[in-house]
C-alpha cells in the first residue's frame, strides 16, 4: 500500500511538472521580431526601439531580424507561415498589411486572414524631395518641368507607400515619370543624393536628415496638415491646389493567425506602454512620428479601412499589379 502511494505521488508530481512547463508564463524564450524592410529604414528604426522596450518590460530578448524584399512581402510571408505561439511577430506597415494585395497579382498568403492584429505603433508622413541639381524650387515648378518632358524625369521607390504616393502625385497632377525600383529606402536615397534619380518620396526617417543637411531639396509633405518638424514645407494639396491628396505610413505589430488571445493581449499592453514612453516619443518626434495606443480590435479595424483606402488609391493611380 505504501509503495502504491509513493508511486501515485511520483506520477502526480511528474504530470504537475509537465503541466507547469507547458504553461510557463509568456515569454519564456527570446522572441523573433521580423522587420520586412532594410536596416536604417523607418520601419527598422521604430521596430528596434519598440523591441528594446518590450525586452525591458517583458524580461526576454526581442531579437530584430531584417528580411527585406518585394515591398515587404518576404518578411510578411515568413511570419504568416510561422507557428502561432507568440515567438515570431511582424513589424507590419501599410505596405505589408494594406497595399500588397492590390500591388501583387498573387501573394503566397492571404493578407486578410494570415495575421492577428496585435498593437498599433504610430504613423509618419512622407516628404517629396528632389536632387539638388533639379532646377525646380517648388513642387508646382517640378510638375511644370515634368509636363514639359514626359517620361524623362525619374522617381525612386522601395516600398508600397513610396511607390503609391508618387503614382498618386503623377495621376492627380497629370505628369509622367519613369519608375526606378530599389530594394531599400537608404539605397534609393543614396542615388537621389548622387543624382541617379530625380525625385523620391519617403518617410521622415529617411528624408529629414538629408533635407536638413541640404543634400536634397524638400518640396512638400504628404499629410493633410504641415508637419511641426519642418513647417516650411507645404502639403502637396497646398503646393498644387489639390484637396484630396494624402498618404501617410503607419507601423504596427502583427502575429500569425491563431496566436493565443492571452499572448496577443500581453504584447498589446507592452506595446501600448512603450508608445507612452518618453524615450520613444522624444526619439521619434523629430521624424514626425505620432503614437496612438489602442486595442488589437482597433488595429484590425484601422487596417481594414486602410486596405480599402490603399486599394482605391492604387486603382486611381492606375498601378498595374506585378
């Protein structure tokens, strides 16, 4: 009888230990954070800053891995096909989670169902800029120049927001330019400074330092209001007398579909806390970055509406899916 009791006790302890190990608090090991764009991009800078804050608040390392290519599709695909256990997450953007399905003939995943919305980080406007030797001093002058030379002027892009913003500009102003695609925003910037391309529209992280340094000439911002960071630049609407031009880039965390609710909520709470952190706000305020803490459901609804908006913009700009 005593032997039987000891046996049952050991069995009970074993299963209790097994149960405990399977339900240990999340995260119990390092978390991989996929940034679907190159190092140095706004997505990379913002993603790394938030990953550091999550490491501090959740007590585990959040390892950032850059997986750039095809407007963010390669990185997004890697996350979509990862285990839904909270240990692989995506720093998604309007490119990966709103625009791609309208820009590509076929995606290796279903953009609308492959991801679980986790938390919204914030947004930034873009700056339209030209190489310093382009004679135009204003966006209106550049449009006049481009109209006089259809297809001669060139523009760079390395993401959906960069491509669509310029295609929208061309469509609404009636100009034609030649597109030069790049794998990364920093690479496109290098060629803009060097004069290999005439125009580039990109986020403040890539643009603002070069505009401030006088290496390129800023012409306008893509938001509805002027930016407090560089108030001397008019909006595209102001510069060209338009009413409906607006395009901003946003950043958010997504996990593979099926990620447990408790993990999603824990990550959401940590991201929202990071969004309110003074270090984050002060570090990126100079880039025009505005945080907006919210629930996973709020991100899901925001992303749904942005997908509709980007689909319409891509159709109106007559961008052919690749």
